[in-house]
């Protein structure tokens, strides 16, 4: 169960939350329970000793920026030169962060974590496709995945990137408000049809679709199609979710507007709240092109808007569905605290927590153990196709100013605990 808090914990949370808003439902004198995510026995119980030892070696290697940089470069070159390293990748980094090459393999992973009340968000990890044929076959693959997931008890969500079904340059043109040629117009219609087919299949199977947020300069097109899909399929409950990146200073008002529009048009907003993954790229482009940086001035501002977005959603939780994607333990503790203070049950069917497969297991499995709805993003697909995803995970886990990463610290703790048994 949840671990007990005391007033000091509460004061700390309160201070780091937005005081004005928080005090509405979370007065500092209130004493309640909060979650701590340091129970490694619960966090790693789905992992064998062997799996954990492998994870330790990998996180230890990724911890070094030099090893990560050199390792990434060598891997990419070796794959280009057709060196037989796929098996090595599949048995190491792929095993840590991906579900499997096929749906059947991914289902085995889903069942393994499902035993501990943790669900799966299937994420077909193929990226960077550009032709109509590739988009059509991605659509078929996606619908196959929906049919597959509907027969599995533990896969409530699938995630979708609009760039998997339409050319990036086309999305950019639409987002810019540029005039489209006749051919481009048809292309966009095709892309919308693909996404609509997918959303309809999910709707008919009672599964939910999370539409990822990507670079801000294509987001207008992504938001446009996502809102249309929400309007069509979210009449009774949220089937389609849009993603709101709180590292952008324009997102909080946009979220509130999206909610107001949903109420006006009579559908349920599906709001996936994240901080945002493309900060460096966004900043570099803004400088290069000479426009105002869309990103918040600092991390504190991102954290503030992230908190405010969550509070806004929790305040309106009877009228929207909230999906929280974060590895930040304090953010999760804050949400849990507000839920407790507002007497929102952990298993409320409008609130979902999520972390990536292979990361933040301490958050996912401890939350799930306490009765919260939790799912892991589980990429699957051929080894070659998920390499860019794996490289991003490796970079994300390199050391910050020489600190031992939180993942490594927890793995070490669990290995020690098992040895002591
Ligand atoms: C399940 C799941 C789904 C996701 N889906 C998406 C998605 O669809 N689209 C997407 O873009 N990302 C997505 N992400 C990634 C997410 O946006 C974050 O990049 C990642 O989770 C790290 O943020 P955090 O909240 O976990 O942790 P933290 O470590 O607390 O936050 C790190 C984040 O803070 C922000 N930040 C850091 N430094 C600064 C600074 N100086 N100024 C302003 N902001 C700063 C950045 O967004 C950075 O990624 C997803 C993550 C998860 C777990």
C-alpha cells in the first residue's frame, strides 16, 4: 500500500506546488497519505535476477556520456554496413526498452507486467517513413494491432504519431497556413482518412488512442485532425486523447480552450499531459529562423504549468479524461496528494498514469500496487526500425553532472535487497 507521509512531506509538496491554486483543495494543515516510489521489491518484481543484472550493466554503460556517444555511433555504422549485430541489440538494449518484434512477442511482455496490474500502450515504433505506400502499410499494421489488442485483457491504449501517416513537410505546410496544391490537398485527405480508419477501429474495439505531440511547427495540423477525431469519437467517453506539452508557454491557455470547445461541442476531452520532448530542437529552430522561442524560459516555468494543467484537469475530472506521462516522482506524488485531498479514488476511470517501458518502474508498479491506473508505453517492431527510439532512450539516461541515475540507483538497491534475502 501507500507509504505514510508526515507534515514535513506535505509542506514540501505544498511549497513546490502552485500555492494559489493548490490551496483551493489542499490546505497545508491537512494530513493525508502520499506515495513514495522507493519500494524496489514492488518495482522490479516482474524482473528475474538475470534481467535485473542485464539492466544494471546497460544503465551503467548509458550512464557514461562517452560510452553512449561512441556506442550509438558504432551501432548506427554497424547496422548500415549490415554487420550481424541485430541479435546483440535485441538481447540487450532492445530487451530493456521494447516489447518485441511482433505483436505476439509484445503480448508476452504485456502479460508479464499485467500480472502486477500494469497495462500496456502499444506503440508501433517505426519512424521516419515518407511514402504513401509506407503510410498505407503503417495503417494496416496499426489496425492489425488494434484487433490484436482488443483480444488482450491488458492493452487499453495504442499510441499514434501523425507523422507515421503523413509527410512531415506536408504537416508543416498546413501548420504554417500555406496554400496546398491539388496533389497536396489529396495527400492530406488520404492522411486524414487513414487516421479516421484507425480511430474508428479503436472506437469499435473500445480501445483508446493517444495522439502524440511532436514539433510545434507541425502541431497545428496534428491538433486539427485530433480535435476532429475527438469530436467524432468522444461523445460518451474519451477514446481519442490529444497531447499537451507544458514546456511550451502557449499550451496552458490552449488546453483550457480545448476543454471549453469540447464542452461547447458536446464531447469529452482526452488530455494527455507531458512536459515535452523536443526542447533543444525547438530552441535551435527558433534562433535559426528568428522567431520567439515557444519554450518556457526555464524548467521551473515548465513545472509550474505542468502542475497547473494537472490541477485544471483534476478540477474538471468529471468532464474530461486525464492521462499523465511523466517520470518525475514529485509530479506523481503531487497528483496523488490532490486526488486524496479531493477524495478522488485511485481507480477513477478518468485518470491514467504512464511511464515508458524500461523506465520509471518504481513509479509505475508502486502506483499500480496502490490501485491507480497505470500503463507502460511499449514500443514494438523490427530492431532496425526502433533504433532511433533506442538511441533517444540511451541519451536520456546518460549521467547528469556525474550523478548516478535514479534508474541505476534503484536497480542497485534491488540487487542488494535480493542478495540479502
Ligand atoms: C508515457 C509518456 C508519453 C510521452 N509522450 C510524449 C509526447 O507525445 N510528446 C512529447 O513531446 N513528449 C512525450 N513524452 C516525453 C515527455 O514530454 C518528457 O520529455 C519526459 O517524460 C521528461 O519529462 P518528465 O516529466 O518525465 O521529467 P522531468 O525530468 O521533470 O522533466 C524534464 C523535462 O522538463 C522540461 N525542461 C527541462 N529543462 C527545461 C528548461 N531549461 N526550460 C524549460 N523546460 C525544461 C523538458 O520538457 C524536459 O523534457 C512522453 C513521456 C512519457 C513518460
